[in-house]
């Protein structure tokens, strides 16, 4: 490319021409920095710009020296300098690069300016590949044939299978279902099958598989027809359909509930927690199997996905949990399976869905096995690994189990034309799953596709779905550290103690004569910045109360005592969460007491002190109580569902709340170490938050009205004195006429009307003062206005 620095023979006239041409090109770039139309390009060619030619390096350096002032003057302009951010080329060089190259250079250099080594994989994926919502679905696939030399599109089938559609199935899979990969039972090592079987049977013998009461669509609860359990990294949880599952650890843990180093692969810490020997061995075995699946997944990703992404990062396959399903033979299940109604594939054990709560672009690995494909004995320790190998001949009889795939029907991309979307037109796939199969949904496949499981032979089925779940807000480590940070770093205790000091000063000032020396210096120490800190910490505490109650404690207790007995890892964490909840609830009582006392006095304010209580503190408490009231109503409706009546007592929800005896059952056999003892001074939990909310609203109204009256008392007092003095100076010659009966009646009528108007205004002010600032801004609807007028 010929640049301005390669120009021949610099002189003053030439430099002047360069400046004029550069200014002209700057105007064009400022009007359209993204792309230049063909007309603009033609206009630039015809414009009287200087012609450039190549020259040797010495003349380049001379030209660079003469154009130094020109370049510096342009870079000093902030608007023009923004065009050159992130590039190392000079101004004259960049003016002769087309707009696409400008954007590419700016983006690449700006990206290279940040060290990519310091970024996490999630950050790299979001910056370079977007999110799950921005994933582009595959284009529509169709089968084409040729008749008399002309292409003719045939009607696509509803779904394709490898047995009946051969080449079409392979072509559709490669084009529209990239990221789906299956490993046959024979391709897997025998040790992988045996380890899975040992873990499944160990978990079953310890009764870990339980039914879940889920709430699909936030409507009526229903009980799953498959039993399941969650195993994963210590402290992980997985929330689906309104229910939070608490995991069993598949590795050694330390005293704080964290993962120990990989050097210790025993079961001693799990035994100390309360797991049995067989359960501990099954959990550790599942952790070892998970590491093998991670290795296999990364290998497949590097071979199938990474080459198409070129230099872009590949999603994670570091699985941190697995959801294991155990489905009883069809003859023993009371509920009938629903048929797959969209394509007519058969009855579904798992209907169409996409896995939620996962990291973007993360892979999924699913192992599927049928009990009768191996030995029928429940004892896994009496058989050698050779007896558990699945052969192709034994897998033929289990071919009726299938996994169904389709392009997601709810995929909507505004940046893509509707004709390019593969919605309901690309045929689905129905892939057989012999017992012992392992299939993968790699990278962004879960973003753009849905999958279902089509039931087959009437045998006991296990499936282990390994996922990379989001760990930000769903782990014990997260909520533990948050409780510690909020409670220890909070200044609400300082606010409570300061309020008590001011309250004592107020009481002292009302009972003793006031002197200038009696005023406490501490009452003058509060500042507006301290109030903001108090308000910020108060909001954090109320948000934590909401999260603890409805995302952790109630989710734990709704699953019953049996669930608590089966999860000994969570006994100590839940006990700590109950203690944190009790401490925050006690602090809430103290703050509400301070708000109800209205720790503010006109005498102290006149003396120079500031208000201890701010109006925003009332608003934070009221808004948090309203949110908790709303959430409790939802949970009350959930707990009254009829699904719990059919359960055994051990699986029914536990009573929530810190009861008057000061303990809450966490799990186990009601032993001292399995109960949570609340703080001795902590009161019972508020069962009626509506009453507490109304009290705070009334306190807010009295606080607002009293502060307004006190702020205007001096002016009103001055006005009354002036009016009385003026009244005394008026002559009394008409006093006898004013005392007539008719004037007295009119005067009493006016006073009555004035009093009624005053009482109406006071009532309106009180109702307005009971509302928070956000509620005052909110405009009521016509229906709400009509209801208010009818009261």
C-alpha cells in the first residue's frame, strides 16, 4: 500500500497540499466511520488529493520529520484522536485504508492491549463469542434431489434416524447438529463401565435416590416419576423448576467444607461427616469417573469444535456436578409416561428441554445404562470387570432407548433474517442409545438445541448427566463468605448504639434543665456520609435476609427430614446459615425499635446536631418487608399443595422458623449435635410481617410529620405573635355587634368547616407519609383509584 510517508520530494507546497487533503478525508471519515459507500470512494478518487509514490527509506524519514507537526496537531483534537485510538499507524497512512481495515485494526490492537492471560475463560467467551442468548442457530436443512437436471426440494421428514435415513441423517447431523457426539459402549474402556456401576449401586444402597416435588411453570407442584440425587464439588447446588438440590461431595473436604488437595483420595473426611463406608466409596468413585469424562470431553472438543472456531476460545468441560437419575422398570411406575406429541417418536421419560443454570458454552456429558445389561445382582464387588463389559450383541436388545434432538423452537435472533432460522423446519434426530452409551452436547449445542429421552425397554435405567454449573450464587462457599462479609463489615451495630446515645440525651434533656455544657459531643459526630454508609449496610442486610430465607433455609426445609438425614455434609453449613439468619433478624428488631423511637428532637437539632434516623432507612425496611411478605405468600401457597399429603411424614416439609424453644431441627435424630440452637437472647422469628410493616409505616408517617412541624414551628410562632399584637391594637368599638347570635353561628360553621378541612389534610398527609419514595412516584391505575374512593 502506498502511504503518505512514501511520498517523493517534500516541500512547503506539498505539505500544504497534504494538510488540505487530510482535512478533507477527515470529514469523510467522521460522517461514516463504519463503512464508505461506493459513491464516496468514487468522489475521493476525483477529489484534488495529492498523488503518492514509493521512495527509499531516507526520503521516508524526511517526510516523517516534516509531517510531525501536522500529525501532532491532529492528535490534539479529541474527536479526531478517537478515530486513531488503538492503532499505531500515522494519520496520513490511515486516511488511505478502507473502513473495514480501520475497524479490524482498531479492534485487534485494542484487544491486544489487554493481557488475555489475566482474563477468566468466562470473560474471554463473553468478549469474543458473546453469550448463550446471542448464539446463532444453524441454518435450515433440507433434502434435495435432481429430476431432469433441475434441483427439486423434497418434503423433509419429521425426524431422521441412523437406521432408516443413512446419508441424510449424517448430512443433517453434521450441518445442523454440530456438537452432538456419541461414544458407543464398545469404544469406552471397561473400567469406566464398572466404576459407573459401582457408584450407582453404592448410592442406591444408601437410599440417596429420592423423588423431587418440583413446580414447572410456577404452577401446581408435581412429583417426579424418576428418583435422582446430586453429586459434585463440595458445597455445590443445582436449582431446577423452583427446587434447589443440595449435592453430596465426591472428594475429600476440609473443616470449612472446601475441597481438599487431590493428593488425599481417601474417604476419612466423608466418614467424619456421617457418610457410611459404602456411600463414601461410591461418591469418591463418581468423582474419579467425572475426571475421566472431563479428559474425554476436552479431547473431543479439540478435535471437532476447536478447528472451526480457529483462534476463539472453546467452552468449558470442567464438570463440577452430575445429576444422576434412577428410573424404575415401567411395570413398577404408577404414573404413565407422556407420549412425544410433536414428532410421534414414542413415550418420553424426559420431555423436550434445554439444561439451565449452566455456564455459557459449557459442554454436557451423559452416561446411560440399563441394569439388566450387566449382572442382575446388586452386589458389585463379587464380579470382575470382564463380566461387566457390554458387547455389541448384548446392546442390540436395548436399542429402543433413544435420545431425541431438535433445533430449539424458542430461538429468536433479531440480527438474523427469519428465513435463515431453523425453527420447526429442520428435521429432528432420534438416535438410539445402547446400554453403556456416552453422548455429549458440546460447546454451544445446549444454547440452540433441545433434547429429550425416549423410553424403551422395561428395565431399570441409570443416567448420569455431568454439567458445568454456574458457581457464582449457588455454592456454600459463596453464601458463607457473603454472610461473613455483610455481618462483620456492617455498621448497623454502630448505628444502633449511636441511636441509643441520642435517645438517652433526648430523655435527659426532657427531665433536666438544659445548659450549654450538658449537650453530648457524640450527638454531633454523625455526618451525611455516615448516614449513607448506614443506609448501604442496612440494604445489604435486608437483601441477605431475603436470600437466606427463600433461597437456602426454606429450600432445605421443604425437602423434609429424610432429605436432611441423607445430606450430612450440609448439617454444619445449614447450622451456620441459621445462626446468620438469627443474628440478622435480631438486628432487624433493633433497627425497627430505633425507627419507632424517632430518635430526633427539635431542641437537639437547634443545638447543631443532625438527625440520626433518615427517611431512606424507613423506605429500605418497608421495601424489604414488602418483598418478604410477597415471597412468603408464594411459599405458603406452595406448602399447601396437595402433593405433600401423599408423601410419608419424613419427606414432608419441616416447620420453618426459630421456634420459641430456641432450636431448629437441621437434620438427624433430634440429637444435640443435629439441632441448631439459636442465640439465647434472640427473639422468635416474625411470623406476621404485615404487622411489622404497618408499624414501620406509621413510624415513618409520624417522623415525617413531626419533622415538618418542628421545622416550621418557629415561623408559625412568630406569625402568631405578630397577629396577636396586631389584634390588640385594633379598636373594640364593634365588639358588641360581633357578639350577635347570627355572626356566632356563621363563625362556628366556618370553624367547623375549617376543622374538617384540616383533619382531611392531616389524614392525607399521614397516608402520603406512610408511603415510600418509590411508592409516591408510582401512579395508581384507574382500578386502584376507584378502590381507594370506595373506602
